[in-house]
C-alpha cells in the first residue's frame, strides 16, 4: 500500500509527528541463511513420510535454520565460541540426510538477582544457558543510561544488532529513535532526564530472526529482570508481544493490553507495538504515538 496525500494529511491530523517515516519498507531479498533454510525445509518436508502438522513444520523449520546458520559461519568462527557439549539424537527432521543438530546447554550463572552492572554484563557476555550461544556473534546487553527514567524493552537482536553488539540498530531501531525523539528522549549521550535504557527479552540473536522459543525466554528472563531492578525506571515501555509476554506473563493481544497502565513490581508498564511491526503496519503508528503519550503522562504524574 502506498500512502496517499489524503492519508498523510490524516496522520498529521492524528498528531503523528512528521518525522516518523511512513514509507513502505523496501522489499528485501531473503538472507543467504534464510534461503538455505527454506531449501532444507522443502527438501525435508517433501521426502518425509510424516504428516505436515504445525508442530512438525515448526520442528523442521527450527532445525533447518540452525543447520543453515551453522553452515554459514566461517570455519574459524567456532574458535571463539563455546564448545558444543551435547548432541541431540537425529530427529525425523534431520534423519533425511541432514547433519545432527548440536545443542549447547550450560548452567546460567548463579546469583543474577544480586549482581551489580559489571557482574551482570560479564554474566551475559559469557552466557551459555541456551543454544543461541552457538550461533550468536556476541550477546547484546542493552544501551543507555543505567539510571534512566524510561526503560524500553524489545524482543531480540537481529542480524545488525548481533554484528554490532547494540540493540535496535537496523530499520526498526531508526524508527524507534524517531519515536523517542518525538517525546524528547534519546539513547545517546545527553542530559540524564532525556536518556533511556533499551534492552531486549533475549540477549542473543535467534537464527535467521525466528521467534524466541519459550525455553530461551525463560533462560534469559533473569537478566532482563535484573536490568529492570538496577535501572529502577519510572516507566517501562514493553514493545511487542515477546516483551509483553515475558514482563506481564500475558498472552493477550497487544491491542487489548495497550491503552492502560500495567504494573511490574511497582513500576508502571505501558504496552505498545514493536517498531518492526510498525514498519509493516504504518497506520498503527498513531496508536504507538498514543502509547508514548500515555507513558509520558505517567512520568509527569510522578514528577
Ligand atoms: N528488534 C528488537 O526487538 N530488538 C533489537 O535489538 C532489534 C530489533
């Protein structure tokens, strides 16, 4: 859909700041990993005698993505990665010629709930608590003022974030920066009152940007909760369903949860759409703007 002048005028009337771009995202070719994974999925499904139910498809897709990701890593990449410690037995999905999938599971560091910032950073940097540590380039801890009044929580690092070690650096991040600027906030060096802290539910990139798995969220959650406890924000903005599910333990749709003030251990929490969703659904920027205004109002009431 292209935005007409009339629609743009409507957006302006709705109070959407002009600097939130409303253009369609450019169509993107699939990444080499996604293309390789898609090829493995179609070969596996075509040669499998099992019925293609949703669970089976999900398993095949996950394993194909893992396999394609591993194969895309340079030969030397394993040198700095934790060694694999457990190998799953070949499942029906990978018995059709694919290599067995190696899954590393290690203990999560103890005492996360009492860590200070340096200890928490170190724990995240060396975490091997789920299989994502095998395919990540580096964990993405979070950025911003460690005592910010606003804390924003996203889903998980994508390709660029994994490479650069910083959250929200791709197109969704550019939109997020504009959204923040619209309410006079920034993640950059600035007056403390204008700075935010940004973190994700998962600290490591899921291969080919697939959805976080429940066990990955469960393993990573203590890091996010400790970040919240250390930042002590006056307001939290949970962006997208994975942030909402993790922080509010609710599977309700964003549309039903947004527009009111929730509570996370005494901290007001506002639910809104993920910037990546807004890139695909620009009309909902009007709703995201309302959500930011609500968060700002919550902040003002505490001043
Ligand atoms: N999407 C997220 O949720 N987090 C990032 O860091 C980047 C994109």
